[in-house]
C-alpha cells in the first residue's frame, strides 16, 4: 500500500523522474496545475502599456509611502504601514504579470 499525503496524493517516488532532489510532480487537478504554472512562471512585460502600468503603480506607492514616512512617527506601526505599501505593490505587480490579457 502506498503512503499518502494529507491531500490523498501518493508519496512514492516515480521511477521515471530523473531529478534526485526535486520531487516529481504530484497528481494535481488541472485547475491547480494551471494556477501554479501561472504563479511560478516569469512573465515578461507584454507591451509598453503594461510597463507603463508598472511605473504608475510604483510611483503611486512611492508617493503614499513618502506621505507615511513624512507624517507617522518612527514606530512599529510606521514600519508595518510601509511594509504593507510594499506588499500591495508586489501583489499588484503580480496581478499585472499573471492576469494581463495576452
């Protein structure tokens, strides 16, 4: 009987998988496989408009972060706020990269 992980996937190594360190792909639902492929693939900017959108996002975030830095006293809350602006830009960039129409 083969060992299963909590999701019910087999943990046995595939004999046809050559890489000694990276485990072979698990049996995934096609939706999961597609989503993981999208998320973990480099997405080169598609056109000048997308590059401009990246610039607009970074510029707006930079301005907002500057307002926070100029008005909020040095504190853990200020650090969290600046980190959240940075995080928001990262997620927005990911949305542009992964979800922009071809």
